[in-house]
């Protein structure tokens, strides 16, 4: 599980993540990946949430593969996929480490954004170098 994902975190599923159907609600998966995305940008790229040059969400998609139950543990992985002129994709995989099954896969398209000027800009060359050097072998 999480093959090809160098940046990941493990966590225990919280009770608040559940819904009426007694499994993790789809919104929890998005929150888990959003948290990991912010940590990735801060720790790996060096762009914390308060940075002038950051990212803004353009689109996201998630495919739910198997259920996650209360008390399960999950590992959430994040890696860079496509890199365009002004945007790039982060790919995610959520693995249920309790059952050994993939629970979810997703992708978000992020636009490089200058928050002071309120406009998009090209993905910085420094970020491109970080992305290239950080990918899993």
C-alpha cells in the first residue's frame, strides 16, 4: 500500500468521521488529504499557509474503493502528478492499514497563486526542482 508515496502520515480514525451508515463519511477523506496537502506544501515545498506565493484549489476528484470503520487506522499518502504551466496535480491514496485494503484514491488540481496580487502565476522553477527531487524512487 502507498507504493510510490514518499510523503504520508498514519492516523487513527476519529469517531467524528462517521456517518449514519457507520462508516467514514466521504468528507473525512477530503479533510485528511487537505491536511496532508498543507503539510506537504509547508514541509517539502517550503510554502506555509501564510506565504505570499501559495496554491489555490481548482478541482478535485475522489474514488472511494472500500469502507473504513471505527477504530481502523489509515495511512494517507500524497505525491505530485502532472505539472503544467500554472498548475499541478497532487495525487492521494488512503490505505486502511487495519484491513490492508486501499480505501480511496484522489487527485487535486492546484493553481500557483500570488495572494498579494490576487492572481495566478507560473509554477516556480524552485518548486519544479523540489517536485522532481522529492518523488519516490
